[in-house]
């Protein structure tokens, strides 16, 4: 029985253990980035190291490489989701949206049916392709999310509204919480492990009885 509890605790520990990543001078858990493209439309061009159409939209927006990005055009939009984590409304800024290029561009962000303009600024760091890394910081308070509340998706309007179109590379949660299995999942895992242990012990018990 002790062996079963140990195995379950290891499984839970592995699902909760994460490393930190630093992007543009900001620190993130390694699973704190948007990892799903829910919907998209309009004119969108992907880039990888300045090579156009070098990757799919999910590839360039859900990795952690600031040298891959998408540039928006007419009627361009992207809806991104957080599958294995949630963005939490904590202290200060909660979300960082990274953008490439010499100009710090702006874009529209919709959360909780509220759309606001996000302005980016130079982080002082450069991507591996030599381009400047800009970032737009978002406080969920501005979108009506209660303190401690969470979101699992955002809507980016990527039409050009400043001197140059935005070149979005990645989106990360500064305040995040991992999505862990529900208690019922752990209970089912325990039942399965317990059953496996019983199956192994039954032949031994029979052998002892026959002996």
C-alpha cells in the first residue's frame, strides 16, 4: 500500500513541477505560455528567422522562441487558449504579449468582452534573429476580471492601427496556475494501482495456502 501511495505522489509531483523561463527580462513558468490557437482569420503571415511562411500559425505562436512570429493584415485576428494553465488576476500585470520589430507597435486585445488597445515597448533585449523584442503588459483588472479570477483564452485583433502592423511572437502569463487533474482522476488512478497490486499478491497468497 505504501508503494501505491508513493507512486501516486510521484505522478502528482511531476505534473506540478515546472521550471522557470526568462523572456524579455520577465520570468515565466515553463507552461505559462499560450499553447493553442482556437480560431484565426484575415490576412496573417507567419515568419521564422525572417523567412516568410516558414511555420504554421500554431507553431509560431505556441513555442517560446521570440524569433518566430506572425504579422497581421486586413481583418486579421487570432484567438489563443491556455490549455495546461490559467492566467490569474494577481498583483500587478498578469499577461505579457511579445512583439518583434524596430517599432513598438500597438494592437487590440479582447478579454471578457472588453476590447482595449495594448501598446508595446522595447524590453532592452533582442531575439536570436537580431530583432528587438517588444512587450505589451496587461493587467486583468482593466478587463473586469476579479482579483484571483482567471481566464483561459484571449482574442487579439491584429489589424494595423499604428505605423507598422504588429508582429506577435508569443503570449505568456505572468501570474498563472497549472491545470491539474480533478480529485476523481487521482482516485481512479489509486484504484487502478491498488487493483494491480492485488493481482500481484493473489498468486502469492494462493501459493502460501497450497504450501
